[in-house]
């Protein structure tokens, strides 16, 4: 690996300068083509200070039930997907209404279902596979584990193997390497997006997640670092680009290829996992079988599902998913957009339905979860009077980085009527949920305190 690795912040600034200066290509799709493509698709908003609006999950066209290639979406199809009854095209597992809210090609987990349901009591720190949310750009592929190969190539490996003659690992080869387990969250960058509109009255594009675009699991596999070293990573390596094996993502009649997003080599060699098990069982197709990446603390797009190839380069790599998608655009962000998004922000959610009716004059135990991509949760406070007074919640877990912390607090609504519950967390780096999230047009990284309405009767 490199003798000296620059800080991620400095490295991301370099990436952005190169892209804006036209010195980089998005893996075969240049900026001019992307601009023309997005304008043709009707999703290119007027740029502010050179910014480009092109959120990936605003562009995804729902695949057919037969898993056909996605087609260019119509302008009507670009609006936020409303919850619908029945199965989601392209997702294989059952999606019972008591556990999920379908959203386009995705399935959002219902937070209130974590408190318990007909099949048992509360869900623990790890979400069962059958309840885990699903985020798909296209549709879930079925991949034969026996013939699957992980193919590594590029100028950052010794001997510079090519895509035609890569270094290969079978699933059995990965099982022969030292196994490693982590407990970690995977969270969509747009989780909480609907609150920009519903709470802050700001128009954003993309899938209108509430707070259920997230899940925690126990992942088992091999360290990406171990595989890279076996493949012969060189000291000149700069970027690592994993690509999925799902269908190519098509928008405006142009294929952007398979979902892929580069990692700086410092992150790739740190805590990234090539996972083949989830909660003690082999991965299921909807969650990345046979092998997926898990990138702790980072936005979900980095945790590529159905990973099939990894390019290792001695220079920065680019794709639409780190140049025009998954950046922040808007008046409060740099001209041309922010650096590519990496670390998730601090959030909190009640394990209670919005609009729930509770008995007045009785004591209730409120439950919830808080998390941060930057550090373990330090404290959680709850307000039951619209934010006038705050009370410390009891933490039910030992807080850990890269995972959520469950908490609870007692509340007795004395009089019937409407109430506004709020929860806010602070992590061990001092990050606290603000009252208002900084606006960006794609609706990423909503971190404000969420207003949770209930009624006492």
C-alpha cells in the first residue's frame, strides 16, 4: 500500500477538482454525456453555481416482474414513489405490510414493527433477514454460488492483471481465508429524505424514505484487505472499485453500467468486509448473495451487493456514483457540489407508529434507536412537549461505533390531546442532531430531530 496515504477529506477535494476540471471520466461516461442524458430524461434541474442534480435513486426505473433490464423512465415515473400494496417488482422475498412499506424498487422497514408483532416480541440489535430493508437500483439477480468468481485486476496490483486475465477467487477460496465477523449498520444515504419536505417544507427528489432505509446485522466473511493482499496489491495503489453483478442501470436511454463506487485504498484496507453470511446464515439474493461488501459507517451505496469485480488502480477512479450521484448540491454547498459522500450522520427513531394513540393518565414506556456513522452514541434525550424540555433516555445497549443503540424512557400524558415526541442523539465525537437539516436538492443525510406526532385519548 502507499507509503503515505492522504487524509480522506483532502483526497475527496482532489477528486472534486479533477472532475470539475474535466480531468476525469466516470468510467466511460463523461460529464457532457451525463448532462445530455439527464436533460433528456427530464431530471436535470437548473444547476446552482455549476452543480448538477442527478440523484441515483430518483432515476431508477422499476424493473419488470420478470427481472428484465430497466428502461428509461418517463417524467411521471421520476416522482417519489408512493407506498403501494403487493410485492415490489425485482425483490424476491415476501414483503408483508406489517413489516414493510414498498417504495418503487425498494422496501422500507417499518420502525414500529421492531417493538413486536404477531410472531414474537421486540427485535434485538440485529434485524432478522426476512425483515431487513431492501435497496435496489434495478432488480435482485440470482447468481449461482458454485460458478461465482471474484475477479480483481488493475494497475494497482503487482503485474497489473487485466479484466481479461484477472486474479480470481471462488467462494470456496474465500472460505479458506480467515473468517471475520462484524456487527454493522447498512443505511441508505437518502434515509429520512421525506422529512425535508414533510417537516422542513423543502422540495427534494428521490425515494421518500422515512427512517426505515436502514438495518443492522451480524456480517461474516473475509476482510477486503486480506483479499487485496493475496491478489498482490502494490504500494502504488490509490483506489479500489468494486462492481456489482446486478443489471446495468439505464437512464435516458444511456447505460451507466453496473452499480459501482470507488473506495480510497486507506478505507479498503481498514474495516471493509467481503461478507458471505448475514446473521449466521448464507446471504440471500435480496441482500447480496453470494458475496457483498459491507463498509462500516459509510453510506449504503458503498456496500456494493452481488460484488463480482474489483479494480485496483494506481490513480483515482470515478463512476457516476461518486461524481454526479451521492454528492450534495444546493445553495449551502460548494459550487459544483460537495465531495463524494462517505460517513453517515447521527439520527434517532421511535419504535412507535406515527400518529399512535396512547391512553391518557397512564404511564407508557417509549422505545427507540439512535446511531451515527462517525462514532458510538453517547447520549439520547427525549422531549414529549414539542422540544420545550428534554429528558435523558436510558441506553439499553453498550454503545458501539457502526451500530445503533436502543434506548427507552417513561412518559405519562396527563391530558387527552395531540403531542409531539422528539428524540435527539449525541455521539462520542460531539455530533448532535440539529433542529434543522442543511438543505440539499437530493435530500441526502437528513440528520435533524424528527417530529413524531401521537395522540393521548
